[in-house]
């Protein structure tokens, strides 16, 4: 058996599959971005929400011009079908203590899984970031439920 990669963080948009690392690689080449995390979440109504979280370089502001450059980079460097629905600036991306991005736990937090069932905070390099993503998921659910 030869294992060529992992598929636990594969983005599947309209049947087209792409690894999240393909998007991270393209976005993180931009000098304004120090780190990126893209998540694909299945929505209760059958939709698919794909946000891109970016950590900005010092002194950089996430404005419409930078968002357009990011979208263009993803469209041309990765996949036109995987241009993110939203691009959000965050203070950091949570990792395991060994440096792996916590993609699946962040996805589950955004989808509403209880934080204590998703990941042990002591396993994360910045547990406060987990609370941020859990809060963002709760805000999205409240907004969706109120419409």
C-alpha cells in the first residue's frame, strides 16, 4: 500500500475535489498574507460555505483590493471553482503542538459541534483561537436561524 496524501480536509465544491493545501500554498505566496486556512462546510440547507481565513502581515489591511487579489490568485493558481465565499482576517490560525493546522476541528466548530468534543484545548498552540472559531460558528447559526 502506498499512501500519497490525506483527504480529511479535501474541499468538494460541486463535485470538484481539491486539497486545502493547494489553496493555502497559493494564498500564502502573497506578501500581504502570513498564513491562510480555508474550510469547506456543508450547510443544513444543502449549501456549501467556503470561507478563507487569512493572517495579515504587519501593517496590512484586508480591503476590497486585497480580497480581489486573493480571489484572482486562487482562481488562477488553484481552481476557479474554489474561490472562497468569504475572506476574513483573523489574528491567528490554530495548530497542533507539532504545527499542523487544525482544519477539521475548525470545520466542526464552525458547523456547531461542542468545543469540548472537537479538540482538547491543551493540544492546540493557541486555545483562544478555538473559542473565536466556535463563536463565529454560533454567530452564523444564529443569523441563519433568525431569517
